[in-house]
């Protein structure tokens, strides 16, 4: 299933409740549960029906999701 408004994806990683994608411009976009702030949005709001850009990250080549965290390279 395609994620609306998400194009030019070069890497993606999905956990059980959260997913993130890296676009060709090196920006990271995530969606899903955010109960521990793991999406890096500065809040704990869930984003189950929309994608959000993770601010402060640039030139990312990969993301890896753990149970309550997201790491970027």
C-alpha cells in the first residue's frame, strides 16, 4: 500500500507501530505511534493517518526503528 504524498523514497524501516522513510533529499518522514516521542516531533502525538517530517535531520541515508526509538545514519 502506498503512503500518500510520500515520493522519492530511498530507504524505509518499519517497526510494529511506527515507520519512517528517507527521501532522496536526505530528509526523514515518519508516521505511527509516538507515545515516547520516538518520531522526533517534539511531542507525543500519534500520527497514524499522516506523515510528519522529522526536523533537524539532514543528509540521512538510513533509519532503524527499535521498540521506542528511531535512529538515523
